């Protein structure tokens, strides 16, 4: 049985939706054999020569791209709820993507504790070395 849903997330701030801006993201994040479903944005059209399974369809409110819109809503809610104001968006996108992609990893807490336990102790008297006071 084929599961439905978004299993991995990737996000990149781009200046505009041109093919020139989209191509590096596609190259970095998407396999040429991947099945890609997009809206009919013209910036995707030239990518069809490289990504043979890129399928464009008309965007219809409330009927397609529901999972994508849910993902965008989760990102917006997370930004509003935690950060309130965002100046440089890419670090926040990176954090959201990391958290989303690690959500099913039940060992993340164990990894954090192990990383903390394997570091040298940092005493309060030594903090001024790190904060420049």
C-alpha cells in the first residue's frame, strides 16, 4: 500500500520564481527521476527538458496541492508563533526543514544528550572567554 503525505521537506529562499532561480534548487534537492507535480508557473516549464517526470497542472483552490498548502501553513504558523519577526528567512527555513525531517526520529533526544555528554564541561567562570567580557 502506497502511503500518502509529505515525508521530506526542502525549502530555499529565492529572489523570484524564474527558471534561473529554480534550477539550482532542483539540481541540489530533486533527483532527475523523481515524479514532480507543480502548478503551471512558467518558471517550471524549461525544467521539463531535464526532469522528464515533471507534470504541470492548473492550480485549483481546495482541490489540488492540499499537502503543499498544509506545509506552507505549518511553516507560517511556526514562524508567527515562535519568531514573530523574521529578517533573514533562510536560517529559519533551514531550521523548519530540519525539524520537519527529524520529526519521526525518536532518537533525536538521545543524540542531543550524547552530544552534550561528550563535550568538555563549561564552567560559569569560563563563560567570559566566549562572550568577550
